[in-house]
C-alpha cells in the first residue's frame, strides 16, 4: 500500500496525524527535528489543508503522535533520537559560518553579467549543514547565456581556491546547478513514483531554496513556475530574506553590469564557444551519465551535474521508516 493511500484511507483526524508522522519520518533521515511551525510548513500529504493550529493541537493531544514521537526544546522527532536536537544546534552554528562565505560568493556572482538569481540549496537552506560539508548553489542565468555564466562563476571560484576537490570539501562552493530564466520549472526532473511515493526530495529541495540575490523578480517567477510541489507540500511559502543575508548591487554595480552585458551580447560566438569548451573538458564521470537520466543534464536550458544523486536512496529510507510505524 502506498504512503498516500495509508494516509487517505483513514478519517480526517488520523489522516493529519499520519501526515505529521510522514513529515517527521522524512526529516529523520537528515537528523533534523522540527518545530511545530516547520512541521506545518513542510507537512506532507496534507489533503485536508490543515491550519497551523490544527497541527499544533494534534502534536499536543494525539496519543498516536505521542506514542511515536518526542519533543525537546520545542522540536519534535521520532522517539529515541533526542540527540538530533543537539546535532541541529551544532549544525546551525556550522551553517552560520557557511552562510557568511555563501554571502561573499553571492555578492560576486550577482555582479557578473547575465546572473539573475543566486540561491543556496540542500541542507544549508535549512541551516542544517555538516561541518565538513560544501555549499550548494542554484544559479539562474538570462536565456542564451547559461554557459557563459557557468564559465564566469566557476573561473572566479577556481581562482579563489573555493571549488570542491578531493580533500577540500569543507565550505567549498559547489556550482553544479544552473538554470536558464526561460526554463524555471523543475517538474520534469522528478523521479517516477515508486510504491505510490513521489520524488519527495526534489519537492523539498525546490520548496526550500533560499534566494540570496534575485534580479528582475526572478525568485517570484521561480516560485510560481514550481507550483507542482504543492501537490506534496501544500503549505510551502515564499521565502522572505532578511537584510543580513540579502545581496544587493548598490548604486554603481548595476551600471557596470549592464555595460558588460551590452558588450558581451555583441559577441554572438562566445556562448557557443564556451559550451563546446566546457563539454570538451567535462570529467568522464559526468560525460558517461550526461543526459541519460535526470542526474546529469547538460543543455542550453539547464546544467545539472549530480552523478551521485541520492534521491532514490532517500525515498527508499523514507518509505521503509514510515511503513514500519503505521
């Protein structure tokens, strides 16, 4: 029986309880306990469109939830995993350090020609980074300049010695996902359903990205282009960045940026040449997997280089954990 069927085959009250449990089971894989608001925000399979008060009340009154979950310092987790609370505290401190470096990188990226959005993704988006982990970015480029943007961002990070390499992953800048601004919908990257369970990871990844820089309303466009995630995560919300992390161009940088864009736009051969060059020096690992599935996608609308895609592993663990508890 699929997870969604296990949830909807019961009455509304039990359905909410099981949605809460499913959400906690998913985040348990990442050792990430959740506050009541976070449970509501990332609530899976909430077909009744429950309010935050519904979730909060269920957490405190449901014998079903209290039998399987615990709460410590305002955070909920599966029973026996209290250590995750302290782990989350430590990871928040690590994430603050990584955000400072991410902000410096995003400050530079925002000033490069044709860069329209810079966002951090994966665990850093949740402020849940491991100390030895890298910093994952999603970068949106103007249509027709995707390979130029990849070349520029990669070059500057290489010069700065900030690219991931063997033995150097801690706080390294990972530039493995680029999108063209005319191809913001990621739904086509979804893995096929397995045992009635969709690609939960991609839904959460898309719903949680943190835009450090957004030009020409690019982040709102990205948000609207990916409404499909609401079939699984109906309470996702627009991310509002605080001023501490927000990257802006100031007064003179926009003029300089526009000038370089005007100059580069006259070099019609440049984008094609950079594409050919980057494909020619592509590592064998990426070349072998290129465009065979959704792990490594290389074209004029998307550059996605994730040969070690763990989405199937995460989904399998989620299905097994939830299946054992209901």
